[in-house]
C-alpha cells in the first residue's frame, strides 16, 4: 500500500541527486585536487542506484532474500570515504 | 548472519565517514549539508536492515523518505560548492580557500565580463574589428590565442589549455595582463562607434550584470579590470552619489590621490624596476606616519592602483578631515619624487609632468567645487620647478587673464612712449645738425676769407690763430657728423647701398691721404694687401669703417711708431687688420671698446663714436669686428666681411 509513495520519494531523490552531481561536476574545474571529488560523486550515484535497486527488489518481493548484498555497499563506500578524507586532508596540509 | 555482519560494518564505517566530514576544510554550512546527507544515508541502511529483519513495509517507506531527505541535503551541498566557486570573495576568505583554483575563477569572471561586452558589441561593431583586437592582444599575450569562439564569446577552455601547466600564481599574472588590455580595448572600440559616455554606461551595465561583488573582488584582486572605465565609474559612483557636503569632502579626498596617480604613474613607467622597488619601500616606511596610504599599490611596470585606497577613503570617518587626506597624498608624493628624479633626471621628469598632468586634472576637476586650495596644498610638496606652470595656472584663470591684460597694456604704453622718445631724439638730432652746422658753415667761410686776407691784412699771430680755429672747427664738424651718422645707422635710416666692390681699391683710396699725415707724425705706414675677391658692400660705409680704424691708430701711436694695414682672404671671408705700436688697451677695457661714447684716453680728441660706428657698419655687412691688444705694446683692430657670390 506504500508503493506509490515509495516510488515517488525515490524518484524525487534520484532527480535531486542528479542535480547535485551536475553542480559538483560544474564546480570541479574551479577546485583543486578534482580526483578526490570523483569518488564522492560516484558515492552519490552509487547510493542513488542502490535506492533504485532496493525499490525494484522490494517491488519484486526479493528484498528479504537479497537485501544483505546491498548492505555490502555502505561498508565498502564507508571504507573508501574514510581513506579519501584521510588522503584529502594530507594533501591539503602539504599544499 | 551475513546480513548482521554487513549491517554492522556498513553502518559503522558510514557513521565514521559522516563524523570525519567535519574535519574537512569547508565552511560550516557546507559541512553541515554533507554530514546531514550522510547521516540520512546511514539511516537508509539502518532501515533496510530493520526491514530485512522484520519484513514490515513501513520501514521501506521510511527508507524511501530518508533517501529523499539525504538527496535534498546532497543537492544543497552540490549547489553550495558551485555557489562558492562562483562567489570567490567569500570562499577565498573561508577555510576552503585551499581548495579553489584562483586563476580559474579569475578567468571565469573576466570571461563573463568580456562576454557581456561582446554581446553588446556584436550588434553594432564590425566583427573584423573585434577579431583584430583579439589578434592584437594574442600577439602580446599568447594565452588568448584561439580564445574567440565562432559565436564571438571567450572560450575559457582554450585559454586554460594555452595556460597548460603554468603555475597558478603565474597564470593569474598572465590572465591579469592579458584581460586588462583586452577588455578596455574592446570598450574603447565601442566608444569609437558610439561615444565615450555610452561606453562608460555599457561598462557600468556589464558590471551590474556580472555582480558588483564579483567585480569588486576582481577590482580588489587585480586593480582595474576595465581599465580607465573602472576609474571613471568609481569617480561617478563614489563622488556623485554622495550627499551634499560629504560629496564635497569626498571629492577633495579622492582628488588628492587622483593627482597623485596622474602625476606619478607616467613617471614611474619610465623608471627602472629598482627605482619602483625603492619607492615601494619608502611608501611602506611612510605608512607608519600616514596609515591612510596603505592602499597604494604600484605594479612592476609602474601602474599605480588606488582602488583599495579609494575604498579606504570612502570608509573614513567624518572627523578625518580633507586636510589629513591631502597631507597623506602630499607626503607620499614627497617621498617618491627624489627617487624618481635620481633615475630619470629632472628634465625628463619635468617634461612628462608638463605633458600629462595639467590637462588631465583640469578635465577631472569638478567645476562646482573650488579645489584651488586643495591643489595648492598638494603642489607645495612638489619639488621646485616641477609644476611651476600648473601652480601659476591654478592661481585662477581670471586672475591670470587680468594679469596678462595688465602687463600687455603696460608694455604697449611703454612701447609707444619709447617710440615717441625715439622720434623726439631723431628730430632733436636733425634740428641740432641744422642749428649747429649752419653757423659752423658761416664761421668756416669767414675764417677762409680772413685766412686769405680778403677782409684785410692780418698779422702772423692772427693767421696762426685763424688756422687753429679752422682746425678745431673741422674737428667739431667731424664730431657732429659722427653723432648724426651713428644715430642714422642705428635707426636704420641709412641703409647700406650694396654693390660689387674691390676692397683693395677702398683701402688704397683711404690710405693715400693718410701717408702725408704719417710723414708729418713720423709714423711708418705700411700695407700688406693680398689679391682679394670682390665683395658686396656700401662704398661710403666701408670707406668710413677703414678711415675710422686708421684714424684711431694714428691717434694712439706715438712718433716713430708703426701702423700696418693687412688684408687677406680667409676661407669665405676677407680679414682686414689695422695694427699699431701705440699705447695699447688695458684688458678690462677691451670689452667696452665698441660701446658708444667710450674713450680709453680722455685727453685724446674725439667723441668716442668711431669704433661704435665701425661695429654698426661691419654688422650691417654681416661681418664681425674685434680687437687684440696688450697694454704698452700696441693694438690690432680687425674685421671680417663675407665674400658673397
């Protein structure tokens, strides 16, 4: 019974994420060390894609069974994020 | 089991990431946006885990809502990053300044300004003319090569490509130089088609479109991105929009530094780098005494940027009087001038200031405001001789005009008085000539009759007396004639009648009668005359000249002495010398020899006019006269006459 609402929220969320990615992409040429912003961008895209994935799995009734696979993403993404922040700070300190 | 493991690891690492975001060098706003977005992402994973465990649909709805909220904050973060990149002033002051590529922002801002100018120009200007300006600038600044797109816009990518791997600071400096030439150049082109005023209006419109803050950031960073148009706009904006009273003070304050810039900049552009550096040091030292001058920025090429200083003046409290600003500007000028003068020299310095200063300042001076006092205050501090003309000019136009009129009237009056006096002198001389010479003629006639005993017999003593009177009479007539001749020659009433002459003949004719006198005085009279070419001259005047010189020699040569007359050709001149072995002339008297009524020996007869007449005659013939002499040894009078073909 929540399906239309879920579809609506995730769709709006997707639009907003695309908008923010475009903004970051536009700002990239003004920013130093752009390669550190790329994983952030991919993180956003990945998160959004996974939201869509969750939605599709839920609609297909397979979320209970395969949901755990999706939980790998925050673990990997979190590790990459911590490493990126560490590298970024080191680079900024050096510059 | 796997679900629990990944849930704990995933949620744990994401939470740490969310926490670490606070350590990024970002503004608090951006940090909050990012961390909130990440927090809701963590909530998404928690809700997913709960749903897997419970299977209740409501958690999926909450998950979707969290995704949405996370996306909202993500979008806000993205927007903030772009906003900060485009409003560099705030970002460059904030903690994220290390993240920004300043030269790219500089380029983007310049490009936006230039593109808006180009937008307006393409409607009325020939594209070829615009391209010409671009090509001209690209020649001097290669980073602009290929920067004009087919749509007549700046291609920032092309400029960035041309910059290549150049260091950021160097890139900034290159962009600054290139666009500070290009943009004002384009506005100038616009001004030639429309008008100066419309071009200025266009510049103002472009600035307001780009955003005053961005433009001001550029202004603060690079000085004047639109060149002179920025200065004009500044003047209009700051000076004209101030309320009455304050406006007056504002005008005086900025005027003081306008004088500083207009006067100093052309001088500094002539100076060596070392001199500019020395001036910067001097100004730095002066800041201790006059902190107001802190905004003066002098570039390596001598460009004076006062935009920061103007902003500082604008913010000055009311109690900071006009006098204190003027005093700061004059103090700055006084420390600069000696160094500049040492480098470029006083004459060049004076020439430049004369060329640039006067008209520019007068143009800018608001008519309704009496800046005389201000200006005089400023000029007081300038080195003597630099702005004397300007100082005088500022005494007020009316006063100057009045002075000129007064002096002209005085001169006219003096001239007419002198003319009347000259006429009176001539009339007096003519009258004297007539009044003196007529009785002298009668006296002479009667003396001749007496001498020839036609009026009755006279004794020998009486005959001698008649002879003496006759001689003295002759001398008196000679003196009167010379005075009259001098007057006529000086006034130009006697014009030389130029004709071809043989100077040899004239000398010969003059010497012959003198030979008898020489024998009587037992003086040896010799002549050494070479073959001379003919000259153009007045026979009577040249005879008078030679006669006077020989007569003079006879007067001062004692018995047994020697007089030699020499004439020879010397290049394209004839040199005539009259040498005697007379008393000679003292060194101090030599310069006065040809002046009117000057006599070396007062016991010697004569009016002291002979040599003066000689000088006038020689000069009328285009020659030169002089004397060489040693006291007690004799003198040599010489003159030259040009050989004219």
